[in-house]
C-alpha cells in the first residue's frame, strides 16, 4: 500500500477516533483518555516472556504494535500525545524511532525507562479514563477501564473507517496469497506442519505476528474446530485439508477458511462445492438492516438442505433445524465481527450505553447478535462437520432414525467442511474482502 494513500486516509480516521473519544469521555465524566500499549508477560518461574500483544485500543490510533510500555493520551481539543518507550537495551531489539505517515499528527515524547512515562501523563489520574491491563500501571496511573467509556468505544468500533478497511484489504491479500501456498503444499502431499510452514513463508509473517494460531487440519482432524497440533508426518492418504488461517497488517486482521478435497475424494468435493455455494449466498445477504441472528438461522436451514440433498439425513430441512439435528453437523455460529481483533468486541452489545442482545434459543455459540449496518465487517463461515462426540449425542436424539448413519460414518475420515470470508457491509452490494483478494492473485 502506498504511503500517499495512507497519508490520504489516515487524517479522517484520526478525526473519527477523536470524536468518539470526546463523546466517550463526556459519557464517563473524564477529561483524558489514556491508553496503555501494555507490558510483556513472563512465564511462571522463568524469565521467558510470552509473545507481546499490544492493547487493541492502542493500535487503533496508530500502526505501532511493538512498543510495550508506551502510552497514548487523548485530550479533546489538543493534539494526541504518544509517550514512546525506547529503552537503552542491548539484550533485545529496541523499538525503532517513530516514523511514517502518522507521526505528524502526534505530540511525541520518547522515554528511556517505563517509569519515566508517569511524568508525561495527566497530573490527576482521577480525571483519566485509563484503558489497559492492570500490569500496565505506572506510578499512580492505574487502568480503571470505565464501563461507560468502553461501552461507547466498543459499540462504535463495529463501524470501520476508510483507513481501517484499507488495512483489512491488505491483510486479506496477504492471507489469500498464503492460502494459495498452503493448498499447493497439500496437493504435494505435505504434512500439517509443512503446510503451516508454506503458509508462513507466503504470508511473510511469524506465528506470533498472525492474528491467531492457524488451524491446519488433514483428514479427520477437520472435525476439531480449533485444531492446532500440526502433525509432522503426512498421513498415508490426504483425503482433505481444512485450513483456517489469517494474516495481519498494521494491527488489523483477516480470517479465512478454505477446505480442499484430495484426489480420491470426489464425493467429498461435491459437499465442499455445495457448502461453498451456500456460503456465497450468505455473503450476498450482508446488507444494511439485516439481522445477523436471522442470517445464522437461515444458514442452518440451507445447510440442513445440503445434508438432505447429499444423503446424510432423510428429514426436511425444517425438521432438522427444529429437532437440533442440524446443530450436530453445524455446531458453531455463522460468524463474528473482525478488525483490530479476530473476534472483535461489541458483537452482543445492544446500544452504545451497553446492554446485551441475546443469542437465538438453541444457538449458544453465535458471536454476533446485532443488526448489520453499512461500514461493519464480519465473517461468514458456515460448516458441516462429522464430529464423533456430537454424532454420539445425536444417536440419542429421537430424530436419529432419520440420519443415514452409513453415509455419515463414511465421511468421518474427512473431518468436515468450513468456508469463511470477511465481508464488509456497504450502502449497496457487500464487499467480499476475501474473494476479492483471491481474485486479485489470478
């Protein structure tokens, strides 16, 4: 992405954040919004740190993700202040000096020790809404994470600025490129570990730089929704690959899942194609004013129809949903918000003041219950799985007689199918960040 485009998009993004901060502070009765980048955490009884993950509130303001001990101070009517920790250190890589399209918009103070930041924070901590973890505290400035302030900021984080959408498009491009490399490795008979290495090489990111731990599943491992074991040896036959893997750019995430059938799996390939077609239809329904929970329930009916059409069940789609049979094959939610975090905040929030929008009855794992609005970005990730635990429970369901168990058992070796795209709602047709990224690679 060109510096010229970033320079063009960033000022409007910053203005939006400043307006949100001003209103949030008014709601909470504070004068300053103070955001801690965070501090490294260390493993128990060791001096080995866990990978540092910056406070998402911090990286929304500027593309700095590797400056632990730094702070932001936002005071309405004043230029935002960045207190940037750049220690004298020969044991570790020191954060680079601030540079780039964003620096002119900040009053930047460089400190050499974490404790020195206190001298540059507002004098009265009681007048500050301080956002961060307890471990980020410096002197008398301790994170208080006021509910009224966070509720407002989290609710409005659902709407992405033009700058944020641009960051997510780049992340999607990186992810799509890496998914192509992973598919090629699968076609060559690689192990899960080798597929992961091919992915990382194409994404040009380390595991710790990814927005989440990749899910790379060969064969029956696709039935473990968050499988991360990465077998080093390839199976004798690679029947299927389910890969759920993302990428990051300037602190923003993509979240992409694809499923591929092996050379011997023509019938499974037909199921993958059916889920892919259904998923495209769900993406097309990401429109302003639509209910995400209703879209989730609609997805259950469509997937139940696929189960019937492909010979896994004998009952109608309606009966499969009402009896809970569809949930045994599609046990998770249709998707979630995405942006600064893979599972971005605010998915259940009823209003900018707080409150909770309940999940539909019988769907306990749905992560998004709000109405879809233009400017929001969410994942659409339907799936059909053959999970031993859930299938064993299904056998106790009164509707078990309408399940074609021989067909189900024959598909356990494939694990399952999931197709996932990141989709932005617009004033018109939705923008599919993921499909567009794959198309641009051709």
